[in-house]
C-alpha cells in the first residue's frame, strides 16, 4: 500500500508542541510519550537496518518502527503476526460477529475509570455469551471466542464497544460432540442485551461499593449512592445495543475478516485528507445513512484531543480469549474440537504437526523474494548515509 499524503505524524510535527502548551492542565506524560513515538516512527531517530534479498541480492535501508500500539504506522505488521499465530486455531465451521456497546452516557465515566470500565465491559460481555450459549434453550454448548476492544466511533468520539468473533457452535457439556448453531441464527439478541446490561450494572455497583470507582469534575455528585442509583435507573430501563451478524464464511474468510478489527487505532493515516488553516479534515463513514462517506473538519487541537481519548492504560490487553479458546484451556480443547469436526471418513488432523508457514512481511520490490536483515544501523550511523527511498521503508 502506498504511503498516504498526510499522516498523524505530520499533524503532530506541525501542531503538536503548540497543542501540548495549550493542554498543560490535562495532558500527561503518557500522552506525550505516544505523540513522541508517532513523530519518530520510521525516521532516523530510531535507527534502522539494511535488508538484502535472498534471491537477487537487492539491498535497501529501512528505518525502524516505534512499535507503539497507538501508532497508525505500526499496526500492519502487528496484525500480520497476530493473524499468522491465529491461523492454526480456526475451526472448519462458520463464524459469528457480535458487538456489545456501552450506552453513550457511560463515556465520561469510562474516561475517568478506563481500566475498570474496560475490564468490566470485557467480562460482562464474555460472561453473557458463555451463559446464554450454555443454556439448553438456546445452544446448550460451551463456546470459544476472542474479544477486541474499540473505544472510538468514526468521528473519533469516545464510544467503548467490544467486537467478539465466535465459532458458530460449541462443545456439548460432556465434550462428546460438536453442537452447531442454526445457519441464520446464533443467539437471541434481546436476551444478550438484557443479560449484558444486568451483568455490567451489577459489576459497576460492586466496584462502587468497594470504592474502586472514581468520580471527578462534573461527575463528582455521583459519588453519593442515591445520586448514582438515580443516574443508573433510566439506563436500566432501555435495552442496550448488541449487534450480531448472521454466521458467515469458514476459516478461509475469517482471517481476512479479522484483519479489519484486531489492530485498529482510532484513525488510520489513509482516512486523513488535509491539514490547513489550523484544521484537520478526514473521512468518516455515516452508518446512520447507509454508510455514506463524508468529510469532517476539526480544529487541530480538537483532533489531537479526540485522538488521545483512545489511549489505553499501560499494560492493558485489548484482545482477549474466552471459553475453550482461553489461554489455559486452548491446548486441551482446540484439538478436541478439530477431531469432533473431522469427517469420519478422513484421518484426524495431527494437533502436533508443524505450524503453517510464516509468510514474509516484506518482499523484494525487484523480484518478490524474501528480504533479510543483514546489518543493524544506529541513528548516528544513519546520519552518515543518504535517507532511504520512501517506497522502500518497512518496519
């Protein structure tokens, strides 16, 4: 993919310092560290390496990536590595995409309690899926899935939600067979919505009673039990948004599908249109009007403020596995699922067979061969060399 004409790094270089000066009241070192990493990514400041093609001998110098998970330029390689690691875990069944969304009223509270609210969102949504799937009235099976946290909408506003990708079926309670869901239906949306709502609010109340929930600024009055109960009451009267796509494609489609969700950041460089007159223009998709493509222009300070809303707490895991895909159970139950799904007239797949080949993340631009690192270069060494051509830059 060609380099976009405008990048988040360009915006930070042009307006970042002035933005920091005007935002001293709330900006933290974590915010500054991310902005610094983005501006240094794939520049001589981080050093680089010389790569050589194993086939034709073509050589090129590349600058190093910052590898910050909030950097728009660093996520493609991370996505490829993650998808390659997941390739062997896909089962020969259809998959389902379910999204659990918090009501917008929770956004300010989530910003003041990111780690707590995001953890609660993960656990409430996962427990809801596991509980409803185990119910004999619905599926009656133990399912496995992974969840990915997103905290933004198309306009960069704070909008916490979790994407869950599940195999359309699960293990019978006695682990003797695989139970498949119906082709056009997985689990009842209304039931998922109400159970999710109950679990999330119950967890929120528990956190409040233990003193783990923090309130600042305009939310300070909610620190009183009666005020919090009054604030939650109308939220409990409405169904919360849970979206479920009909079961789609098998494992050959899933990897492509997953790539759109697993390693996204708040905005990609390819959505940026212009930086002019102190404003940033970017593309967004209007889901309320048939996903029509629109343009939005924001003052640069507001653009950077919205971008920084979506920084995750240090060490926070935004991709998690549940059910028979949970880390402590995967080694035992994935081979079992594969055996139960194997046609009886075919030999069972060997769970200990060699892994699928790992494809090179950077191919030679001349012959398509594999590029290998042959020399590491420090920032000082790169100053003595001419800069690499932009089209040859790679992580």
